[in-house]
């Protein structure tokens, strides 16, 4: 996620890693500096974007809390209250991006915390993330369900595309052509849905002539349990994050 964000911003970065060398690789690509410690980043940056795993919250906070000027966290399943506790007295912004930020077509969900942030700092942070796509502000009680569709969504869409490509290859299309047709159809459908106020049913009905081929294809997907599969998936994502 750090790499996707940094590529989306396209600016030189100040960054660290836990020893893998990925920070240096990012600097090689975008410019900036891979620093020797999180503390060094905190001392120099106006805003630190936390992109480690949620389990690292307390240990990273121990290194930089009190020094860091402001924190934006993309940590999954980590409520603002936990962030504010770990970074006592520091402005904290909980953001949930998806990997499409890399191409500036991302979604970033923002859940304002209990502390009232400095409005100009909040505006700056939101403007920074708005460079990566659309920022949607929502109540923190909605963040789990939101993450379960938009955070994991790129993987779902890729799987759905892959399944369709495989099916088309089985019926004779070359893989590259099949992938182009499927993915461009996804992109075009997304644009069409957005133009129609996200009315999925209306768009689906328009393509589906009564008794026609689309109706037969949709019925086959329903028989295969496509809706139930997505219900199971959202439960697995949300309930798994709580354990
Ligand atoms: N993947 C997504 O689509 C997505 C979407 C939304 C939110 N998120 C959130 O983003 C976070 C990262 O997920 P990810 O998929 O990008 O995981 P990841 O590929 O494992 O990346 C985690 C990065 O954090 C670095 N790191 C770990 N401990 C560190 C420390 N103490 N100091 C400095 N750097 C440290 C790791 O360094 P090394 O490279 O040295 O291991 C690694 O580069 C998670 O909290 C996740 O919930 C992910």
C-alpha cells in the first residue's frame, strides 16, 4: 500500500521499511531518501503515513510518538480511538485507501476522529489524499463494511476478470484479447454506472432483453450462487478482522 500511495503521489519520498529493502527500491523509483529509522522520518516529515501492518501500531508509536507532527494511518481494522491512544496529543487521520490510488483512480475512505482536528491541517491532508482519487468521508461505524468492498475490491474485480478471461479462452479467444475485452468492459461499465447514479439494477436491465442471451448468462451466475458468494465474502472479511 505504501508503494501504491507513493506512486500515486509521484513525489520523492522519505520512507523506511523493516529491513526488506523495499524503501530503497521506492526511492530508486521516485527519488527521496530511505532513512535509517522511523524516528528520522518523524523528525523530518510534516505528516507520517503509517503503512505497516496493524500489529506494529504500538511498537512504531513507541519510536515516533511525541516527535511526529501528524499521522495518517491506512492500517486496516485499527480504529481512530486506538490510533489516538498510541499517538496521544498528535493529530491523527484514519484513511482507508485501495490500491487503485497507484493510478490516481483510488477511493480513500476517511473517518474523522473524536478529536477535532485543526481545520487547515485536515483540509491539507484531505487534499493530499484527493490527489489519489476520490475521498469519501464516512462514519467510523461504516468503515468495516466499506473496507470489505472498496479496500479488498481491486482483488475481487481482478478475480472476476480472471474468471471471465478463462471462460473466454476456453471458448476460443486468445488470452490477451480476452483480457482486454473483459477489463475494458469493466471500465466502461463503471463509467456508465457512475453516469447513472450508481443504479446497478437499471444498467443491468438495459442490457438484459427478456428471454435473451444476457438473461440466460445472468441466470447461470445466479444458479452458481454469485450473490451468496459475495455475502460469504463480506462476512469472512469483517468477521476475520475481528478475530
Ligand atoms: N494491501 C491493500 O490493498 C491495503 C488496503 C488498505 C489498507 N491496507 C493496510 O496497509 C497496511 C500495509 O499493508 P500491505 O498489504 O501494504 O502490507 P505489506 O506489503 O506487508 O507492507 C507493509 C510494509 O510495512 C513495513 N514495515 C513493517 N514494520 C515496519 C516498521 N516497524 N517500521 C517501518 N516499516 C515497517 C514493511 O517493511 P518490509 O518491506 O521490510 O517488510 C512493509 O514494507 C496494513 O495495515 C493494511 O491493513 C492495505
